[in-house]
C-alpha cells in the first residue's frame, strides 16, 4: 500500500486536513479490499506535524499526530494543509518542513499544497519560475513575497512537475482525488469522486494539469477556450461552435489560439484526449475501444492512428510496455 502523509501546520484549518485524510483513507481501504492479510488504512494515511506533537487548530479542535517531520520515510504522496494567521509567523514555525521539502521534491513524489499552503512550497524555494495558484485573499502578499513565482489566480489547481497547488478547500479535495488517481488508478479515483464529492467540480485530472505551461499568455478568451476543452474533451466538439460561443470567426479564433498556446485548437484537443487515454491505458482494465469512446473518439481506428501519431506506438503496444516483466 502507498504511504500518504498530510502535514498539519500550527493553527491549521482543520477541514483542509481531515477531508483529505478521509478521502485518502477510503481510497486505501478500497485498494486493499482483496488483500490478505487485511490492511489497516490508518497505518498508511498519516498526519505529520513539525515536532510530532498534537496540533491545536485555530477553531480550537486538536488533531492527533502520527509522527514528526524528522521521522518521515518512504513517502508516496505528501499533502500540506492550510493554516490561519500571518504567513511569516507560520513559515517560521515550519522550519523542519521547509528544510525537508527539497529532498521530497527530488524524490519525484506528488507534493500537494492546499489553500494558502503554497506559501510553504515557495518558502522552500520550490516554486521559483514555476506556475502556482493560491487562496485568493493570500495572493497579494504572496506575489509581493515571492515575485518569481508565476501565480495564476484564474486556476483552481496547478501542476508544475510533481508540485501541485489548489486555491481552496473544495479544489483541494478535487486535487486529492487526482493524487489518488496517480497512486491507485482511475477506477478508485472515480469511485471516490462519485461517492464522496457529489456537487464538486471534478473538471481537473492528472492529464489536463499537464497543460498548465501553455496558460502563461494573457488572452482571457483563449484561456476560457482551453478550460472548456479540458472539461468537455470527451464529447463531440465543433471548433466552429466553440469560436462562435466566444464571438469570434473560426479563422480569428484559430489564429489567436495558436499565437497564445503554440497549438491549433484541434491539436490541443487531440493532446488532451491522448494524455487522458494514456492514463486509462496505464491505470484501468478498459478495452482499447472503451478508452477511445471515453476520451471522445467515435471511431477506434481513428483513435489508434491519432495515438500512434502522438506517441509513436499503438495503444496496445503502449499498454504492454507498462507491464512489468514476470
């Protein structure tokens, strides 16, 4: 089973910790359903504090802690919860975390910061020249303190390599499901989303956060189009209708899209579909046909040709290359 740690800062916003812990606990439980001997998820989803001592939340609740930062080993995913209070004071209280984060980052594990916790990633020097988002009321102070971070407030979730940021509690839960997808696959992530996040905006995925680097431009209309494509890639899409909805001619829309992103609209859409298909091939038992339809292709042969064009191998060969030799 995967080992998931959730850092609990002083004056923590309790719900930012407990909601993520519950989601990860249930995901671990589902992943271990058929294991023998039975696995206790509580041994794999752990709360961490600066010194291993219980943390009193700003609301007055006290959270029990499993270990201190100096004792963490063999981590598969690392979350950082939100906090109340002045950022500079909290950062001073998180010295062990700030010192440990660069090493965790080098290990390549997913590191996810929720609400105002990207401040702690930035304090560790991990967000320099990288894209990030943050809790909106904290954005002005963040930009002043860390001007080298590419802060994108229009994004609820951002990804830069293995660093993830969410701008609030709700988007933090969505981000947790994306991390669960990395750890345990699409099937368990979808199950968690359907059973526990009814009403949440599950428009984020491991696949589409990879496109954040193409959102540094300042064309708000094209950004809307990108976000729309990332939400609706699995449906039949007309580029002309999308252009019409934005009040542009198809020609002008395509020109502006290419100028802003480096891709044509149709190629950008293809990349989203192929990126999502790769995740399905990696983490699900769906057939090639099922995956093709799930990511928006009406014809399996068209899907296979497009996948091969982008990846250099056919979908079946790509899936077989991921299997470990027995």
